[in-house]
C-alpha cells in the first residue's frame, strides 16, 4: 500500500496512550503508536502530531477549581505526552521535534509556524504541545488550527472509539456508526466526533477529518493510504 497524502496531522487522544489502564502512559502502547508514526514518516509523509492530555489531566476534571488553572494543567499534561512521544520516536531512529504553544524553552522549542514547516520538509516528525496555549480551547481545536496553519491535507484523529456513532455505543447497543458525515451534520447533530469550535474551523477551511480507533495501531498507516478505517468527515 502507498500513502496518498503528502502532509498529515495526526491527533492522538491522551487516553489512547494509556492503553487499558486509562491513566498515565503505557510504554508498550506509546512505542507501538510511535512505530506506526515512524512508518508513515519513513514513507515520505510529512507528519505532525497533536496529542491530548486526558490520560493525565482534563481541564474539566478540576471540579471546583478555577477553570483557567485547570486548563493550563491540561496543557502541561499534553506536554508530558509530547515528550514521551519524542523519546519513543527518537529511540526508533526517526528525527522529531517538539514545539510548545507555551514557552518552556529548557524543555522544547517554542511554536514557530515557519520553523515547524521547515522541520516537516526535512522529514522530521513535529509534535505540537500545550494545545493552542489558551484556556477554553480543546486539543481538537489545536489540531484543527495547527493543521490549517501548516497546510496539512487531512486530520487523522485516533481515539478510543472506532468512528462516529449516532449515540454513545457503550450505552446504546443500537447506535449506528457512520462511514461518512458532513461538517454540517456533525455540527447540527451535536455528534461527539469533534467539538463545535474545531468542526467549524475545519468546515470553514475545507479540511477533512478521519476519526478512527487506535486499538488497532495499523489503522494509522492504513488511514494515510486513503482507507476509510473509521468515519470520514468533510464538506461534501
Ligand atoms: P535545522 O536548523 O533545520 O537543522 O533544525 P534543528 O532543529 O536541528 O536545529 P537547531 O540547532 O535549532 O536545534 C537543535 C536541537 O535543539 C533540536 O533538538 C531542537 O529541538 C533543539 N532546540 C532548538 N530550539 C530550542 C529551544 O528553544 N528550546 C529547546 N529546549 N530546544 C531547542
């Protein structure tokens, strides 16, 4: 199989790195995901990553806490995951750079769009940490924004569900899985594929999104080869 995209942004949910434990980092899972990322990048696909932080901390888990503080803690959680990915990708022999939306220059580079694009052109994987650096925005929105900025052709959103359903498949056994959806359907139907801010950004900038499960890590490579391994969302 051959890759059909030249530049992609992979959105990894934090939970997907925790494996069955749901919390923290499961090293074997991180290594397996990184192996797939390296396969994609080695195939010549320019690969950027946005990773969530839900395996460590979620803004909304800070009950009673100041929302802005809780969100900043979430951004730090995404940075921990970004460094874990950097370590694993590097150990597997591929060049990688982490860029953070919040300055922490002792730890990683600051986010500089032109520099990120240069890294991608040189074949390096670029991991974007700390969301967009502002509270009240999700890492889905960070993925949409960064993908648009770097002119990625698609967002590949790897989650712990295998696509978008009409209802929560864990609670409703009759929930139907969609193969394709339009952004209008996602936004109007309040389908929980991606939050509304991110969906609107993708719609307005005509950026497609593929939602799929990381339970089968080979899905990442298959997705880059143009196979619909979950639910494909676009404007058409
Ligand atoms: P080229 O200039 O294209 O060769 O890119 P490069 O990233 O290899 O060059 P550079 O000399 O900028 O970076 C060398 C190493 O330092 C890389 O691992 C970068 O990720 C890292 N680095 C660069 N800038 C910063 C920074 O501001 N903070 C931290 N912590 N690391 C940085």
